[in-house]
């Protein structure tokens, strides 16, 4: 993940995977439902660290910090594949 919007989408996906409602997660995390909703939709310019950690705790999730390039996204994998692909010789 590289953006706050992607993080919000991941939180929403985890919440839905667990079958939890936004209002319930927000209440358990001590944040407003509106704040959580804006975060999940990528409409929040900032979502504080304490809020994020509280929401993640409710969802049984955590952040992993990795050096860039440690795991590739689909675009990176496609780019790598196209750079290493060799044209077929056509000989049979």
C-alpha cells in the first residue's frame, strides 16, 4: 500500500470479511462512524495514528512496515515480466 486511500480500502475489506458494521467497529475503537466511513472511502485527508491503531486492534489486524521493493504489486510484476520476456524464434 502506498496511499492513505489504499489503507482505508484494506481496512474496509477486513471489516467486511469479518462481517462487522462500520458503526460497531467505530464504537469499539472509540472513533466516530463518520470518521471511519470517510477513511475507508479515501475521503479523509488524515486519519490519526491512534485512531488507525485502535481500528486495526478491533479488526485483529496490524501494520507491517517493509522496505519499498520488498513485495511487488501487479504493475511491477508485469513490468518485470515484459523486460525479461524473450521473443519466440518462430522456428519449429
